[in-house]
């Protein structure tokens, strides 16, 4: 195996050696280079012995001495240095399978790549991981690894993921845990499948494996499920039962291990119409990407920021916050505390019904531009419209329906500002000092 070198960073260590665009990197210090993890891991040594070949297959050895941890400076065609691995499963709960037609192609890609788990925190299923990859994770001690488990019942896992190898893949979970790799796990809970007694079994099994984290999230169902498996949405009663199971288990873990380990997503508490746990409940907030503790963290950060800022502004100000229907009541409570301290600031909180996805989708991160425009066009919005940055892609320019921020601003005739899930930034954006936050 070898990887083609696309270019060489100017003034880098590699630029001062006999390495050229179009050459192939074969190994570093005798270690075969297959992809980005190999390259990143082995390039940081102080003394390097590179094996490189040209396009004709002529091989040469190149010695480099550099400060430890310095980048070598080789650039490749893609970030991963080969193709991204896609998911081979057909999970009954897969959200991507429930997307409407006509969205940009990248949104329909299902990734299931162990390298992205480490590099970007993506969750993987272990169903297309190889023995080589598992060996490498253990050898390099790549940690943490995020794994979508869903159930430790092998037969049920095969059924839920529509993959006859899904149960066998759990052996890799056991191997990683026994090799002291920090493993974070996710359970998408589906009533009638992996809830109730099956959930209790999975929680218990994962505790025995000594995983670092278990995040339990409710299945998300859109209105676009034609031809897909029938799934039952969470009711208030089912959400209450699920929370009780998780909290009873986590309380026992707290007593035994000094940590809760398992947490329920905010959405479960909202569906159960139950008060959210306190800030302290969530410990180090290590499952935020699963929607666990987002509201508690935001409320605490906002409360803390309110103590630091004087209760006056330079001008009278009115803003509108557009958010998902599930978080709207909590956002209203937070803005009441802002208005109480800043008497010249008025905040209108508008819950946006998700007509684009339909079904039971009510979180802020899945609101699209067209729904914002249609539901806000007849409202008096004030000086500025604030939204969660989770509604936009990484570049902060497009919503999921490819509506641009500029389109929304033009249609609504207002400045739109995307705010991160950060209490201080939210406060400063509301009172008109958002530019102070980088």
C-alpha cells in the first residue's frame, strides 16, 4: 500500500527534502501508511525514515530530523487520504432514510468511519470495521471512540440494523473496552424494540464492559417514512418509564463508581413533561452532541453571565429568537430573567413548527430556512433575529433545505445572527453586544 502525495506545504520539513508532488508515501519508520491516522501518528517522531516512490515505482529512502510533534508537511488528495467509509446498515430508525427528496447530496451520505469517530467525534456502528483497524486503535491508543450500540442483544441488534453481522460486531466493543480504550456509547431508543427490559439489559451489559458514557436518545420520526418499518413514537408515559430506568441505573452507578455513566437526552424529559435535571446532574457534559444536558448548560451559563453584566444597555432593543418547539418554553424562561435585569430589552421567543420534516421533529437544529420565512414573515421581529447556529451547516451560510442566511434576511428584512449554544454569547447577542464575542 502507498498514498499519493498531492502537494508539499511551503517551508515545511518535507519541502527541504527530495520529495515531489506525485510521489507516493509508502512507510514512515517501517510502518506502512494507509491513511490519515497512520500518517498523523507516525509523523510526529523526532527522527523519521521515509520510504517514498515516484510514479514509475522507483523507491528511495529519505531521512528527516525535526523537532518532535512538528508537522511533516505532506499534503494529500483528501483529508482522510482515501475514501470515506459509508454505513452498510439499514437501521429501522435511520434518520437519513427519513429525509425528504431534493436536499443536497451530502446530506444523504451515511458515514460509518472509525477514523472520523476519533477525529471529529462521529459515532460508528462497528459493522464495517476491520481487524486491522481495531488492532491499530489499540496499538495507537486512539481514544475516545464513539460507538452506536443501541442494544447488546445480538439478535435484536441484527434486526434493528438490518445487518446479519451487527451482533457479531459487538466483539469489537468488548475488545476495545478490555484494551483500556475510552468508549462513549449511544442508544437510539425505539419503543417496542430496545426499550423497557431490553434497555435495562443493555445498560447493565455496558456497565460491565466499563464504557465511559451511555447516552440514551429517543428515536426521531419525520413525516417521510414511506416504505420504512413501522415505529411507535414516544408517548409521555413511555418517556417517563424510560427516564426512570436510566435514572435508577445512573444513581446506582453514581453510588458504585462515583459517576452516573448513563444519561437521558433532554428530549426525553421534554416528552415526559418532567423537570430537567440540575446542572450538577450532568457532571462533565460529555454527551452534548447527543442532546444531553444542552438546556441545563445553557441556563447555567446564561445565569452566570447575567451576574457579570450591568443591568443597562446603550439603547432600547427588541429581538426575536426563533427556536424549536421543544426548547421554546425553556428559552422563554431564560429570556424572562434577561428582561428582568435589562428593562430596555424585549425578547420575543417564537417556536417554529417543523413543516419541512413533519412528524415529531421539534428540535432547533432541524429547522429550515423556508419554515423560518413562512412562519415569521407576518410578525414584527424588532432589531435582530437570533437563531441557533445548529440550524446551519459548518460554514454558517446554508440551512438544511439550502435556503441561505441571505435569503432569510432578504425575505424577512432583518439582520439574522446565528448564536452558538453558549449562555454568554446568547446574552450578549440579545442585549446588543454580540460583537464582543469571538
